[in-house]
C-alpha cells in the first residue's frame, strides 16, 4: 500500500504533463498557425522633412497550394492601403506554391515594392529534425529540388511592379519620397555578395541631398546588418527567423536560425554599428515549412510599419 501511495502523485504529474503536451500540440498545430495578425509599429527613418509612409512588411509565406486561409489573409492586406511593400523572401514552400503566391499577392499590384530571395524561393523544403535547430543555424541539404523561381520573379517584377534586390539596388518613388533600396540574396546560404552593392548603388546616380536608404535581407545575420549600416542604411528589414516559430510563453524566442540576438529575432528594434543606430524590423513571418506545421506563442504576422522623418 505504501508503494502505491507514493507512486500515485508521480502518475498524476505524468498525466498532467501529457495533457499539457497534447493541448499545446492541438493549439500550435490546429489553431495558432491560423491566427494571422498585423503588427502595427512606427519608426523614424526617413529624410528630414519627408512625408510619413506606410510600409507593409511580409515574409516567409512558405506557400503551399492548399493553404487557402493564408492566401486569403495575404490578399486582404491590400485593404490596409500601404504606400510600399517590402517582401523579405521564402515565399514558396512547395513545388506548386507559386499558384498560391499569385492568388495572395495579386491584389497588391501597382503598389511600389521590393523583394529579396530566401533559399525556399529557389529550393524546395526537405524533411529535417526540428530539434537540430537548437544546435545552431540549420545546415544545407544535398541535391535539393529546384523551384520555378523565374516564374515567381516575373510575377513580382512584371505584374506587381516590384524591384528585385538580390545583391542589387533600386530607387523608387514612394508617396512622393525618393528612396534608395539595396539588398542581398539569402545570407543563410552564403548567397550574399556585398561587393556587388557599391557599384549597384552608384549606378542609381546622384541622390537628393536629403535622402533615405533602406537595406533588405532575408536572413538578418550580423555581418549583413553591419554591412548595410556601412552602406548608409537608415532602416533595415529582415525575415527568416519565423520569430522562433515555437516560443516559450513568458520567455520568448528559443532559436533564431542565425546569429542575431534572440531578443531581436522578431519585431521592431534597433541595430548599432560604428556609431550609427537605425531601426531594424524582423518579421516573424506568416508561414512555416510543410514539414513543421506549427506555431506556438508566435502568431503568424505581417507588419504595417509607419516610417516617419528622422531628426537629422
């Protein structure tokens, strides 16, 4: 009788832990990953005297053709009437994901925009052990399935009118503001080529005396953020981290899949380098790999970021 009595609380505890685990899985897989939200923030980054602009930052859709709820939500973001779209990559998540991307982003046609690639815009995802993310940034798999990147790029540039910033630069007129953008291809795969950016920026020609520069990357590695500030960025946009995707309530992000500090793996913060500090917005993204269909304490999101004039 004594042994049974001692074991009873342990069994209760094990049962409770199991129930919590099941409830968490049901929430993360069946509910939270569909709780799409728009995060609204403000940051000073534009040239003094500029009119404020509303930037819609979208990232990491990892789209599969059957994900209609996500497609409908992304399409509805046109109702926010943004002045600019910044897309930080990993749009595709399946060999047929482009059909969903077309459906999701067509309502944004005609709004000025810029984008960069994530690796999943080029290579299809593959199954992997999610626990390996805790050992450091994920490694590359061999012989990946290539996706129809050309079709996606043609849609973004020719139909939506967005500018590609994969190791390149562009100048856009955004609500009366002339803004220079530069960006890199996916730094997580070491596809970033910073040596191409200075000549690309120079090719834009002389900028107005009071100008704004914005850096765009998929993966916000520290070398990229520092390099952008060296090139004069007044604000930086990134994605890739999924905000941790599965977070610990009361604590936050557990992994970022790159070397950015965990406290900056999602949301608006600042980045400082060589005496300059600029706004940094890292999107938690709105999707997930089809092989890891879960979000916990990290709702899928887009950001509506109002950029205002900086003091100097």
